[in-house]
């Protein structure tokens, strides 16, 4: 069984499956899948964040469009999971988009990871943005309760042409640290 910190490496945190983002694996023969990159999605901050979630969200045995995923990030960008380790001390890890792909791909083959955004708080100053994005994840569409909830903290840069993800720093909800009400949707909104 994976410890909490290892599981954090597998998630980067919203539920929209698009045919161009995922494709079912043919288990009888291995086919080379050619994914394309939609360059329009990074023209807006909203499009950039939505695409991040869309690429990661898929049923088990489904390939992700890692080309599109990598296209969202500026060179030297990091995915930074944090979580409680074995001794109760919070730890942090630093992954490039390629390292995240390598560490999570095997887990994604055997587990559904249907993730969607619940709520967002955005602050913009000049060409930089800080976004707190609350998410939840299910293994399957039929799951009544999510197996994971948390907050992604995105730092982004607008270079006068497009939005770039600089970092995604996240943690998941625990019994000790519940997601505050101000980071959850108001009743009646999903």
C-alpha cells in the first residue's frame, strides 16, 4: 500500500473528458498514439487551468495527452506535492512535468483518476497570477464520494502571448486539515 506522500506524487490536481485529451488503450495490440497540442488553450488563464485538469482526468487504462500537459508549463517549472510523512512531519517534493509523468503513468494505468475543480480564487498582479484551486477526484464516475480532495496552488505567468504554469504546489485534505469553507463552492453551486 502506498503511503500518503507517495500518493501525492501521483496527483496534480477537473472532470471533463475530451476525446482529444485521452484515448483508450488497445490491450490486444499496442498502438502508437499520436496526440496533438491545442495551442489556443493557453491564451487565457481559465483555459490553461481547465486543460491541466482535463489532461490528468481519465478512466483507468486510458492514456493522457502528455504533450499537451508539458505544453502548459514554462521551462524549469515544478509540480510540488506536500503531505504528511510516516512520522507525521510534512514533507515536500519537487518534480518537473516529465518526472511527474514518469512517476504517475504506471499508477494511472490501473486506477481511474477523474479530477475536477470545485472552486477557484484568483489573484492577478501585472503579468503574474496566483490561483487557489480546490479539487476532488474519483476513481470512477459512479463513485458517490471522492477518494481525494485538496487544493492546488498555481503560480502562472502571462508573457504577453500566453499563460504559462510556473509551479503547481498542492496538498490534499486530511482529518486534521479540512478544506476551509471559503475554498469550497457555495451551496447550490457545483
